[in-house]
């Protein structure tokens, strides 16, 4: 059980014509990080935004920017996203052959490297990289769209990652992305998740502050 979960609202679900308003909502609700989903229409079947959005968001908030690259050949873009202001920069294990090299270059360029795995990739496939990363992002939906239902096997993957981290004395954070809401969050916290990404449930919550407190298990009542 993790009692100090970081929340990371995803601006993918914000009004793209009013990103500043979305950021204010995240800050007022005391979100921990701003999650930014970059999609290229190739690695995933959707297109979102590029480094300019990261630069513009960086200029508007001091919250850590948790940038999630869902792009093929991420090595072509990592330095640009770091220059734009990404604090955490996460690439997919499935998106490039030499992901180890990409992770090293992210750290060398001054950001915290993250590794993401899609639902069909087992945690075991990430084992050789776990001592190189600051964040393991376990996707609990197939990436590309917000508003999908969490795939329950992902909860077991969180528990497995916690176990491996303990056995190996590592300290990377474990993040879950996709289908997080007030019903799935308690199960993910129980499994030991550190970071909860939430897009549609956050931006459609009647009371976003209360919603984030609920995600952390501090909802009261
Ligand atoms: C999906 C993205 C997620 C998405 C989550 O490809 O990586 O970050 O914004 O959205 P919800 O919380 O709506 O599942
Ligand atoms: Zn994401």
C-alpha cells in the first residue's frame, strides 16, 4: 500500500483551446505533476501535440512536467523535448530497438528517464533497464486515447514491479496510465503504485480537488 501517491493529471483530456485554464485547474486541485501525452499517429493511432506545447506549458507552471512519448523512433525527438522543459521523459520499450541507448541519452541531456510498457508487454521485458530509469510507466489501456477502461491485469503488473524493485534495491517510481478513476485507484494503491495519471476522470470531475484527494486515499468519508 502506498499512502503518498503523486497525482499526474493528463492534459490530453483538457480543452486544447484553453490549456492555460486546464493548468490552473490542475494547480488549484493540487495535482502533483502535469502529464503530457505526445502521440505521432504512427506508434499510436492518434495525434496530439509536440515540443511546442511542452515549451508553452513550461512557461505557465512550475509543476514537474511528466512527458510521455508515444512515438516511433523517440531518439529523434528526446533532446528537443528536454530543451522544451520536460522533467521526466518517458519512452516506450516497444518504440525502438535500442531503448537502452535512448534512456542513457535522456539522462545525459538532463532529464529523468522513464520507460513505458503497453498492456501486452510483461514487466519482465523491462528488467534489464530497471536500474537505468527513474520511472516505470505501466500502461493499463492500449495507448492512443483517453477515456478507456483499465485492463485489470495491469494491477498485477504493478505488484510485480514493486516486488522486483524491492528484491533489487532499486528506487524508480511506478506510474500507472489509463483508466484511473476513484474505483480503480484504491486497487492500484494497494498494489503499491507511486504515480497515478488521470485524464478524463480528472477533467470531468465535478470537484477536481476532491477527486485528487480520493485518488490519494485522502478523500475523507
Ligand atoms: C493514453 C494516454 C493517457 C491518457 C489517460 O494513451 O497515455 O495518459 O491521457 O487518459 P484516461 O485517464 O482518460 O484513461
Ligand atoms: Zn500517458
